[in-house]
C-alpha cells in the first residue's frame, strides 16, 4: 500500500522534532540527520530487523521539499536486490512517502 502524506514545517528543526516525537525510530533518525544536520542532499539505509527489512530514503527534492520514503519487505526476499539497487516508487512494497514542505533551513 502506498500512502502519501504532505506535511508543512517552518524549518528543519521542526522536521527533526517530527521524527523524534512522531516516528520515534532511531534508524530513521540516523538517516535523516545526514540531510538535516550535515547538509547532504540525500541519505538512505537498509534496516534489517528480525521479521522484516526496511529501506529508507530521505532526500531533497526541489527548493523547499524534503522527501521520506520507506519500503518494507515482510518476507525478507528483497534483501539482496535492495543491497544492489535501491527500490523506487514503482516497487509495490512502498508503504509510506512523506513530502515535507519547509519554508527555511
């Protein structure tokens, strides 16, 4: 299932706060901090858990948008393919995409 959410924030600090208080996921925080705190244009990571794998992308898209995508594979069958090539929106395992509109850094 593909869900798309749009969130508006004043600055990157509010986006960071959203992840800390709403998402509450340490692995996501590690990935997004590279874009928010270290001024990278994109960051991604493959998170292997006991029962599933997740591929997280966080990147800049345009002058005022940040995007967060999370792909979840409950079967763990995509682990090797995701190590070789990052999934994209055409992959049916996309669970969540959040587009952040940020007024200023």
